[in-house]
């Protein structure tokens, strides 16, 4: 989950993402949700932790069936999704 925050909070979020990337072997961003507050993001993440793996896979495949990486490493931009990615590559 990502929290829409100021630069300080964004830096903390990026460090957290880096730690999760190393710990869990994450190499692609295929699904995300912007939430209004850090509390909302934490609550959402705790709920997702309780989900079965199949439910999480279904969630991802509903919004990104091809599991396309929506993070642009060149610019650091997070794209809206697969449709945005095709517009971005033109």
C-alpha cells in the first residue's frame, strides 16, 4: 500500500519499499492503492496480510491481468496501470 504524503513521508515509504524488496524478493510493482492517510494504509495492509494467497492473486489479476510492472525505473514514476504503460511508451 502507498500513502500519498509529503516528501519526508515519501522518503520513509521508499526506504520501506527497499527493505520489503530485499526481504521478499520483490522485483515488480504490479498493483497498488493510494490511500488518504497513513492510518488507512496501515489498516489496509493489515487486512491484506490476513488474505489467502489466491485472493491476493485475484486482486492483482483484476487490475493487471498480465502482471505488467507499473514502475518506470528510468523516471521513478508509478504508472496508472497497463493502459497507462502503453500510452507512456509511445
